[in-house]
C-alpha cells in the first residue's frame, strides 16, 4: 500500500512510499480503507519535531481520518463490511478518565496516523460516521470537532442562553461556534481578518469583535454581555490571549484552554481567577465514546462541518507547507486516492 512516511523530523523528510500491506484483522479488529484525512495544527508541529521530538520514527503522520471497512475480524458485532467509520485520536481512551498510557497513545504520533491507504484498528477504537455527512466531512471530526464538543458538553456543559466566546476561525473555534448555537447559546467571535467576519456571521455568530480594532477585546466582550462577562471562552492563543480571556470571563465562568498558538508561558494576573472563581480547564480532544456521542448529536442536529475545497493527497507536502499560514476557513481535508 501507499503511505506518507516521516523518516526523520522535518517536512522535507516526509515521503510517499510503498510499504507492506496490512494483514487480515485479528479477533476484535477491522481493516479500514482510508478515503479522506484532515489536517490539524498539531500535525505540522509533529512533522517539524516541535510537538514531541521523542516520538518514534519512522512514522505515518496525521490524526484525523475516515474510511470504509473492508474486512472484520472474529467477534466484531458492531460493524460490518462497507460501514463508513472514523478513527479516534486516542484509540485506547474508551471513556471516562483514562490512564496516562491510554491518554498519550494517539494517532499521528506516537502511533501511525491516517496519511495512508489502509489500517487495522480495534473495533472498540472507531465509531460510525454521522449518517448525514460524507466521508470527507466526517474526516474533519476526530480532533477539532471533538475538542469543541468536550469543552462545551463533556467537561462543563453549557446551557441555553449562556454566552460562548470563540477565538478566531480555526477548526476548533468554528465547531465550537456551531455546537454552541445548536445548544441555544449566544456566540461572540474574535478575529483579526475582516474577510472572515461575514463567514462567521453566516455560521451563526451573534457578535464579531475585531482584534485589530480592539486589541483589548475583553472590554468589548463585557460590553456585549452588559458587563456580566462571558460564560464560556474557547481559549486558543495561550500567552497572547489568556489575560484577555480572564478579563472577559464572568464570575464562575469557564475558560477552556485548547491551544497555545501564541506560546505556552506568560506573566498573568491570576487574582481575578481566584476572586471570580473562574474555572480553567485544559482540553485535549476526548474519548472514543465521547466521539460517538458527538457523532450521534451531529446526526440529530444535521450539523455540517465547514470545509475548504477538497484537496488531494498527492499534493500533501504542499498542503502541509501552506497550512500554518492560516489562510483557510474551516477544515482542510484531503482525498486519499
């Protein structure tokens, strides 16, 4: 079969190769033919050796994938040949609070990822794709969508009428915007890109704050909420934005720390966190069962992921080179052919 293999860290060392075909699945396993995969910022860090330089090499990168079951092993009862499925980011994290080794065993590092034609997986580590989505749309869900779902539904569920603030228009933020609207929340979106304002509004954003016009956007967020503050903030920027998130949060509000795009160290006044009893929650994707719960909700809601025009994996090197520039709106998905 064909697969992109990272022989050593650095995008220049990612090569499309012919590698051994997988064998037939063992008891409790399935053989999947990947049809689509999507890119996350983490993937670019892994390839560059900036995420965890201790990951074993060679390795197949990328964490998100969707495909068709070609063969099922003995005792597999929940899936059959021909089913459309998606793989979980942390295949051993089935539900609840995981052990460290379950939490850290993830696709696209240290485990082989989805930038390949075929793979064998435990039937307990995959879920059926939402029936309302194509495989291309489904491939965008395992990391970004589940991270947003975990923040808003699993860790500290939001309530109708509450206010959610999302930073920017990346994958997690757009999924959080869509999920929050389905749950009856009002959504504030911050962005530095005027051309993305209308796109965010079309997805349901109730308010847009330009971070170029209002660098201290927390003040605008408090105005929007009649000085009460925001109930739940999807924090993406880390060092560059956490102070603003703290200032924008309501008393007893929640800040879900998703990413650290601006850095992972900072000087911050933590007194408001204590005095206002703000909950700060780190979120790293979620469990297999949480992924299944989200997929079933997506079916009921008929939620449709926002995708860039479909790309092809023969152009994967160029796609991965462009991805960190952030010009995309929504998820970048490749077709594996």
